[in-house]
C-alpha cells in the first residue's frame, strides 16, 4: 500500500437553496449535521449540514419560482449559461479533484477524469437544449393546423449516490436545465463536497437563483417528502435496485414521471476466438476502477473453457499488480472503498463463496485496520448459489467461470434480474452481433468499454431500471409532449 498523502484543505458543506448557501434551519432547537469522513484514513475531514422539513419547503418554493423564471429564458441563453458553467468547472478542476478523492477514495487520475467529464456532459446537454424540436403533422381537413410541442416538465427531484458524486449529479442537473426545468438535488451525504463544488459552478455561471437547489439529510425522509409533493413533477434516482423500487412505487402512487438508474451485475463474455490478453487488460482495468463501485462494472467473467486457465492466470496477475493506497498518492491505482459498509459486504461475499467451495486465487481480505481498503480479489470454482454470482458486488471482487457452449453462456448472462451493461470479447462479427441481439441489457460493449459518453444512451432494463441518462433520449425524460390542433387560424 502506498502512503504519501499531501495535505489538502476540505470545505464544510452547506445547503444551497434559492441561490444562497446556508446551514440547515433549527429543528427542536438544533440544526442537524453529520461528519464527513476520509475513507482512506477514517478521519473526520468536514461537516455536512442537513435540511429540516422547513428547508425542504424553502427549496420547493425556490424551485417553483426558479422554474417560472428558467422556462422563459430563451434556449440560446440557457445554452450560454450552461457552457459557462462547464468552463468554470474546468478552470476549478484541480481544486475539486483532491476534494473528490478525499471524501470518496478514488485515485486522483480517476477524480480528474470524473471532474473533466462533467464539464463535457454540461457542454453536450447545453448544445442539446438548442435542438429541442417539435413537429407539424399533416392534417386530414382543410384549415386544421396540428403541431407537437415539447415543454419542460417542471420541478425535478433528483437523488444521487456516493460512487460518482459529480458525475451522477451532473447528468441529472444538465438534462433538467437544458430542457428548461428547475431541480432539487439530494446529493450524497457521504461524499457531498465535490457535488457541492459542481453546484457552485452553475451558481458562478449565473444560473438564476432557485433553478438549482442542493439539499442533504436523511435520504428516506427527504425522498418521502419530496416525491409526493405536488410541486415536484419528475423524480430521478441513481442507486440500488432495492431503494429504486421503493421510490418508483412512491412516484407511481403520485403519478410522477421517473428515471431509475439502478444496480447491475454485468456479464463479460470472453469467447473462444477472443484476443485474451486484450480482454484481460481491459476487463481488469474496468473491474478495479473506483474499486469496483461502478454500476456498469464487469462483474461476472464468463470465459470459454479453452481460454479459461490463461485468463484466470492473467487476470490474477493483473489483480496482484494493482497498487492499492490512498487516492491522494499519484501512484495509487485503486483507493479504499467509499465506506465501511462496502468492506463488510466484501468480507461477507468472500466468506460465503469460500464456504461454498470457491478457490481464492488472490486477495480476499481487508488491508490494514485504518481506512476501508480491500484487496483486489479473484475467485474461481464458484457454486451457482454463491452470493457473489447473484448480488451486485459493488467492490473489487471478481468471480471467473468457464463455459463450453454459447447457448449456456447467453443463458447465464441473462439469468439475473439485472440488465444494465454487458460485455463481450470476440474477433467474430457474427458472434458479436448475436451476443448484442440476445443479451438482455440496456448497454452492450464489444472488445472495449465504450459506455457512458454524454452523447450515447445510458440506462438499464429489467431490475436495472428504466430511462436513459445519456444521448438524445436523456432529454425525453424532462419534457412533456403537448399536441395542439387549431382550425381556421
Ligand atoms: P443503499 O441501498 O442504502 O443506498 C444506495 C443509495 O440510495 C445511496 O446513495 C443512498 O443515499 C440512497 N438512498 C437510500 N435510501 C434512500 C431513500 N429512501 N430515498 C432516497 N435515497 C435513498 O446502499 P449503499 O450502502 O449506500 O449502497 C449499496 C448498494 O447501492 C450497492 O451495492 C449498489 O448496488 C447500490 N448503488 C448503486 C449505484 C449506481 O450507480 N447505480 C450507486 C451507489 C450504490
């Protein structure tokens, strides 16, 4: 493990309501807050202020007023303000990157990519906001004029998690703003500061007050208040399938539109004709990114029996070579897990697999007793009912399984209720095509990991949710379609 950790300052995090940064208002005599921990050291690095019910009411009023203002701002003006926010984010990136690493754990290069990618996402949605076209439909009768108009849905309630504190938030805020909506974002309580820095970029760009609001607190209390509230017209959530189903049910009970970006358990199929070295290099790189806490992480390696031993040896070697340490050390490849829950989950998943007869090729244990570090772990010879083969691992554990027939591997790929991402490695166009058609997944990537660019759709099917957070489809979630027909005008 690497240990050099340069000193960086870390901000306390407040709420942003109606264009003002403020502490949570007092409830029963005291304002609620929670400590922010550095997962590399478990030290307290800052304080996060919580919203009370009164603060949420203020945010709702602000967002309603913000919507009334923002929907009237011409698309070209909205575009200019958003582009400015992107520029500000780029200018501030080197200050934001260590903040993201300190609260979330990911290595600096990954934090840098996330921050700069956010600017790219804002730019893309800014542009897309200029291309919100309606249409005219040919009439059946003389004098009738039929048109289709796209209008912003209104106030959005958004809930984003801790694994990509900037990236998960920027997709929702940017699509909402590009469409002309206002937003109340409940950011991630464990990694709030980098999310707040993102919001500061919109603020500094001059987005009118009340259009973007940021709150933190008890997730269940906030979602159960905001989702049914009549001011909120659209709900968007990124997080676990379990919570997503609860929030989608609540939204359904109140007839609110939803986008649900939930968990996955992505199959990565290495076919007989694959370039195995290429597959090992890319899959190990993708798997240990953000210590495996990525919804589209390749999590079930399914390798043709003829390549299996080579793949297992190569992948195990790659796992052993991952340099684990404090993300602030520039040489670190994999940081700590983001919170203690993930370490406990890794220990439980490993113990379960081993108890059911799995072979531990490398890793399998927590590193040290300070910081939430877990070894890159490779397991083989797994029982079908091992939890790791059935639950989203969300950590640096890799199960590898051999397959013989292509029918069997497609069945295995589709076996779980998840359907977010799927990967294949093959040199056959026919195999790639067949895999892409038959795999039940919102996204398919063959011979590379080409997902999550702003211009391509991003979303899952089955228990992985619905709706897209990328590509032109992402805008659909934030607009209502209105049909207008007139006669004789
Ligand atoms: P969790 O299920 O308690 O929380 C997941 C996320 O949902 C967190 O951001 C949390 O703040 C939020 N949340 C929880 N209850 C909520 C509620 N009632 N209303 C609104 N938001 C709520 O678990 P966790 O320990 O934080 O994360 C573990 C699991 O969550 C992982 O195993 C993974 O499956 C999933 N997860 C998925 C993503 C993703 O990108 N899709 C991101 C983070 C976590």
